[in-house]
């Protein structure tokens, strides 16, 4: 917490993983304190025989620069501080962080290409709400815009409309609002069966609302389904699409029309599992199928049914029992001059970061001279920069 011009201001912390968000927050902080100009333009050196006004302006600029540098030092951790500790101005410190975590034009173009591919590959998942999908898209769009990529609103809308699922039920909400302006959570949506006049009626698209004390029936949904609802004096009459009366309900003292079914509808559910040859094969520890068939036919094992040999293939047995030819000790081809053949590999992410905050490294080995080069990477997408 830092007090600037009488205002309690919390300086955003830079943790290497939040560079783009931190850059926006710290920039707004600098602008609010009128320090952003000195970070962008730096301090102009005094000429020979400066005037009093020029000297005063120079001193004010130096003070602003030191304040900005002080804020930058406070906003980073110990590891990042080592990178900018020797910076003599806020502009120099800002440039170091910009090059390290946003990169030069070539690295930036690689990141942009990766983000564009991620944006194009976004699709709405089954069961995902439009709101959640929209938030995922905006997250990628913000990353693109932070890397100076122009993404229009029309492009975002077209992306959403192109990638929606084929079945989109807009009536399914996460919460509903009651008459007293309370918000209740919706835990599920399904179908309810009611028994009225010895006949079972099914009500679709029923919300299971957590905290609701009463079951409420929507007049609007009944009308949409083709039902007719008539209110006459103290009665509410509900008729189905065949003009048959479902309910003739009398109004109570609290101006409600309770629909009371004659009884609940009982359901009995059972589940059976087809015991296939593959299932018994796994139960007996991947035993040979011929042995399994023999045990079933002879009744060697109590409870084991007769097994019919099928053409199914057990992937676990194929992977675990396959034999592999040994690698040849003779080299079929070898480079005859340096850099004719270069082997490279990327390793990571590592559990522990390097001092510079890197989690990956890439190696290049010359086949002829066996000389090796090792480069550390913060992100895997930076690999193309070293080719």
C-alpha cells in the first residue's frame, strides 16, 4: 500500500505470469500520477547555460523519474528486480521489462500467430453456457489486443455465431429471480410427471431451484405449449390442446391457484450390464481368451458364464506384450562437415524455474563436431526465435 497525493494506492505486483495485466494496471497508475510521460520520453539533458525555468523543469523531471523508478522497484519480486536493479532511469527499466516479457518484433509475431490459432480453434463445448463461452473468447481477444492486434467487435460476434453448438437451449439459466427480487440457483432442468384425474401429464423444461419452497407453474409456458388457461371469478381452468379440462382450480384466500395432483407418479428403474468377453478378460488379469473360453465351457470357475470368442483386440495386451527390435549399432549416415546435420530437442516445462524465470530449454547438437548449444526459454513458443 502506498500513499500518493493523499490517496491510498495499492501497487500491482508483477509475478512473471501476469505481465499483460500488470502492464495495464501499472500504466494507469503512472498516468494517474502524471509519470507516464517521463517513462516514455525519458529526461532531456540540460544544455549549456540553462535558464532558471529549464533548470526547474529538469529537476521536476528527475523527481518524477525517481518516483516512477521507485514504483517499478516496489512492483516486482526479487528475481525480476535483479534484471532492473542497475537501471538508471524509469525508461530504461521499463524497456528491459518490455524486451524480456513481451519480446522483440520476431518473438511478438510468434506469440501473435499462436494466439490467432487459439482464437480460430475456439468452439463452444456441449453443455457450456453462452456466457462462459463468451468469457473464454474475450480472454483470448484481450491477449491479442495487448500484443497490438486489432480485433473488431464484428469479428468477435461472427466468431461466436459460427462456433455455437447446434442445440442451444437459451431457457436454461444458472439462476432465477423471484417476486421479492431474490436470486435462486438453478441446479438442473428436466421433465416432471404429474398424475391428474388418473392421467399422467408430463411437464417439460422444469427447473430444479435450490431454496424454492413451492412448485410454481408458469402460465406463459403453458400457453407456448398450446394449453388454454381461463380465469373466471374465483376459478382457473386449464385445458390441453384437445380442449380437455386438466384442472379446475379454486382461488385460495392468498390469491393463489394451487394445482394438487391426485398422487405422485412412481417409477422403477433397473440397469443391466452386458458382460462381454473383453470385460471377463480384464477381470481375470488379461488371461488368454482361449483359456477363458475353456474355463467357461468346462465350468471350472463358479459363476463364470460361457464365453464366446470374438474378434476384439485388447490394447493393453498388445502394448505390453509386443517385442521391439534392437536399435542398430551401425550408423547408416554421418555428417561430413560442420552444420550439415544438426539435432535439436526441447525439454520442459520444469518444476523449478531458472534464475531468469525460464521453464524450458532447447538444445542444438552438431552431428559432425558434436558441439552443443543450449538456450533457455520462458515459453515454448519462443523456440522458433533461436533457429
